[in-house]
């Protein structure tokens, strides 16, 4: 079960509040190979989910997608915004210790990897694809967290309201008991007075009866 306080503490510790999605150019490692790549971070998710989304992204460009030793490869992808020819794209997703998933993506134009120096226009288009991808996955993952926590909050609210209701019910019962006790005390006081009056009348009647019996004993 997720805990809102713990999640908020994690976000604060990792700086994941209002996190801006950025894409940087870097020399990325794909197994043993080093290639010019684009690097970004997906937040509130995990490597398995990001890898699945990367595969779906590559498949949307109508190429062949495979994974080997952690490297996702998209062969002969048709990305018309970058090139009229097919492109091979490679991606790696790695979970970071301080939260988030680092994503490395390199675009092979056929003998040359996209870079800002040699392919500035294509680089910018590729960067926008990766930034949009990271933004969408981060947004979706955060929405799931909010959805789960909303359910948990609703359940907790119901439990809270039930406890408050139980307390209010007991308070009302106590108030009713107090009123009943007050009424009983008044009734006891009245009955006490009635008993004193009746006791006097009873003694008088007992005395009268005793006298009557004595009179009857005189009859011969």
C-alpha cells in the first residue's frame, strides 16, 4: 500500500517536484559500444515500464523491434520527421538510485549517429521525439500515482468518518444517559417524597386497623 507521506518525502529528497523534462546530448554506452546519444529521465516510473513504452514507440514507426542484453533495437524505423530513409534506433533504460529512469537513445542514419554538430536539424527533431516520450510517460506514471493515492485517501476518509461517527454516537449516548439520569433523579426525589407521605398514611391506617381488631375482640 502506498503512503502519501512517504511518496512526498521521496519526491522532496530526489527533487522530483515540478521536474522539468530535459534532453541532453551525451556519449552513451550500449553494452560495450559507445555512441553519440540523447539522454533524458523518466520520473515516477521503473525500467520495466519504460522499456515496454520504448518498444511500443519503436513499433509505431513500423520497424522490427528486438531486445538483446538490455539494449532495445528498432531496425529500419520509418521516422519521416528525421529522414526519408529508414533509421536504426537503439535505446537503454536504467533505474537511477535517487529515483527516475535514465533513458539513452541513439539514432543511426546509416553509418553515422545523429549529433548536434553534424545533423543539427535532425538532432532537434530527434530530441523533441525523446522529450515528448519522456514527458508523456512521466505524466502518465504520475497520474497513476495520483489515482492510487486518491483511492487510498477516499478509503482513509471513510475510515476516519466512521471513527468520528462512532465517537459522536457515544457522545450522544452519554448525553442521552445524562438526561435519563437527571430524569431518574427527579423521579427518585418525587418517589422519596411520595414514600414518606404514604408511610405516614400507612402507619395511620395500620393503627386504625389495630384498633378495629381490638374492638372486635370485645365482642362476646
